[in-house]
C-alpha cells in the first residue's frame, strides 16, 4: 500500500505561545480487568496483553456522560493551578453528550465560568494536540489570557457489545490542562506544533450513523451503524507513518534532535504501535511515557491522561524535553514539543476523594440546579449520583441491538497482529525504518511525496492462529 505524504505545513511558531500551568486526569473507579471481560468474547488476560499491552480499562457508570468526566478533570486541573481566572474553555472529544450544542459552554457554566468563550474540537484521538493548537491561537490572538483545555471520552457508549476487538481496547477517561499566554522559551511553553489530515481515509475509523447523513439517507443505514467501526490493518500503517513523520517534523521545527527528547508520549493506542513509532523516530523505550496497561485507549484524553499520570507518580521532571504525537479518525494527526515546567502536586488519576475548596461553591446546570457544597467529596460515585441532565444525557449511550451481527470488520486480527509484529521486528533491524531506509525516507523528509513500507504490508503470521477467533479485528486507535 502506498501512502501520500503531504509537503511540510506552515510553522505554527510565534514569539508568544501557550505555557502549561497545570494538568490533571480522572478515570472512573470501575476498572474492568481482562479476566472480567465477557466470556462470550473468548479472550483471556494473556491474549489481550499480547496483542494490545492492555491489562484493564475503566468504564463510566450508568448515567455518567462525557461531560461529567470532563467536569471532574477540569475541577482538578483548576485546583492544581490555584483556581485562576480562565478566559476560554476548549473541549476535545469524539463522544460528546449530544450532537448539538457543543459541550464546552455547558462545562464552562458548570464550572462557574459562564460568559467565557467556549467551543469544542473534534479531531478524534488527535484532539489534545489540535486543542493545544487552538489554545495557542486563542492566546496569541488576544482572545484569552488563560485557557482551560479539557479532553474527555466515554467510548463505552459507542462500543458494539458484540465487538470484542474494540471492547478490549477502549476505556473511558478525561484530562485537563490550564494554559496561559507566555513567551517561547519559558518552562512549559509549547515550542512547536505540527498538524495534518487526510480526508480520503474518513471511512477507516468511523461511527457511520447518528449524523445528518443517516437522517438524509435513512434507508442506507442499519441500527449497528451507530457503533464504532475500524479497518484495523490499514489504520495501523497510516498511524505508524503519520505519527513518525509528524514527530520528526515537529522536532525539526524546534531544532531538536531525536536524542534531545527526554520523554516521549504518543497517543496510547496499542503497545505495539507505540513501540514501532518510538523506534522509528527514534526514542529509546526507557524514555516513553505510557499507561495503556492500566487505562487502555482513552481517545483524545490519552496523551494528557498519560502525562498527568506520569507527573503524579514523579516520572516527569522540570526541565525535561517532551515530545507528543497523536493520530486519529479523520484521518488526523499532530505533534507538539515543550519543556516540562515545575508544577504543583498533581493528583493521581484514580483518586476519588478530592474535595472542593471552601468558597468555591459550584452550581451544576442539570435541569434541576444542584449545588455542590463546599468541601463535599467529588468521588466518582458522587459524580454518578448527580445524574446530571439525566433526562437528556442518558440519550448519549446507544442501546445494544440484539440483531447486531457479531462479525465485525473485514480484517482479521491475525493480519493486524502480524503487521504489528513485522513492523516491530523491522524496526529492530538497523537497516529498516530509519532515515537510511529508502522506503521510509518520506517519513524523515516531510517534503517527500510517497512512501511504502514493506514491513507494514506483512502477511499474516501462521503462528498467530492460536487466537480464540481468527475473524476478530484488533483496532489500533
């Protein structure tokens, strides 16, 4: 397969930029371990870990929507920052509470920030990097002095209950950062960005139904078209190529070499793809930031959630040079670099006993105003008990249709797994996947026209026939 690679995009660099002031994350308390997955899926812990690197994923409780997770992450980030005045709120998600209106205005109101600029960003798993670019633009334009960027996903509302390929992979979670206007070169400043897209791949990762197309052409859609779908093998090739290219581009823009990178955090899609991209940039494994084993793939929230997790555990230190890269539906991709700042103590993402400071009473607009009492615990089960907007938010989830066909996707997991192993093996070979490899020269050179990597077109490995079901597709992002 041949990928068309675009020429270098304009540099997104200015004298002033966004500076990271705080970060925090949140995952619902309900953790679903591999051994607790539905027996009908025919998978065990070893099988899932071998193909994805995931040991468990978190699920939002019934009645808890994306906006509720976003609220908790936002409160935490604001608390870490000392509750500063925020002029704009940006929400990046691909699982909004409803098609319209955007989530950000309601979130701003629930935070007591009504009247501020607020809007959503829809770039799927690239959402955090695209959100950073939006924040830089808002700050540089003078629209805001400080921005709250929130990423949140409740992918469990989009998963086909009979599709184990996606079910084993995705988790629910949220993360948020507070950014202020500052100078390039300050600790925490976003030094360079790279963004890209390719709409010709729109059908590789999608939820086919639920939009205007379904309403306009209802006869072309079935009930299960409201579930998440992916063509795994093709996505794998795009993800590796695009993230590698974008990461190398942003490093050039920042005048960094790969060896200058202290910490590398990619979209937490799949352990194999993380390893492959890291090796191709290249960044040694001991510099990778990953928490996919504990939270799975959390979409737009995955990068900031991993960063918040690392910061909470003391694995990120002031002065470290950090490289971020992501890839998602659209197709979209993007990368960013920054020097990690000295931050106040960051709470652990699983913490459920945080309290609202006195004097920070918040009123939640839930159809029936519900005041959050100062000092009350913001435990996840409390968030669930709020049942915010229950009359409307409950419509976000899509009920399982018993008629949904259990066979999902046309690509079996053997091909995806083999492609993953082939590229990982090829990366281990110093003659493959480097700037010296003509097939991947376009990755090292953003101006290159096309590139084809034989390692990504590998045929299924017969050794993989031990999979419980050879018809299942393992999605990557």
